[in-house]
């Protein structure tokens, strides 16, 4: 097993998860002006960063990052080019984050088994927050 490649996977998925959560955080903060929901997304994003810092060597992740040669860099499927409404923006970003956290949960086991439970808790928290923000969207179109 090449741990260098595992660190690259972890780095990419940490970025993906944080980016998606940040989109939802900004919608809660700036679109809905909902301090509570916004702070919940922000706290979760920071929790994700803490779990990563406590379980993985940040310098290793950065050293194995190779965004210029990433074969998925240019690929933007037709679904990513369009968003029908605010709900589709939120769902796309939170689903991406949930999937990324699931990847972190699995690959984290190869570097530090204890990280898996923390990532699982974050993933399930994301499911709950997704319900809350979708409910807010349906309430305030």
C-alpha cells in the first residue's frame, strides 16, 4: 500500500468536504441570515479540520497534492454546469461533502483507525444539517 497516494486521497476529500460545507454555511449566513444554522455549519467545518489535524500529517497531505496533474481536474459534467435553484445548489454541495467525508472515513482507517468514528459522526451531522437547511429553503423561497 502506498501511503503517499492515500494522503493525496485524504487531502482531496478534505478540501471537497470543507468547500461543500462552506457553500451551505454561506447560504445560511448571507441568504437566510440565520446565525444558528450558519454557526452549526461553521462548527462542523472546523471540526472536520480538527479531526484531520489530529489524525493526519498536514505537511504530508500538502506534499502529495498534485492538482495540476489531477486527471479529474478538467472534467465538469453537464450536471455541474447547471443548478435549477437554491435547493439544488445546497443539495449538490452537501451531497458532495457527505461523499467526501465517507471517503475520509474509509481511507482514514488506513492511516489512523481512530479517525473513522470521528468522520462518521461528522457525516451523520451533515445529514441532519442538510434536512434543516432544505426545510429553511422550502419555508423561505
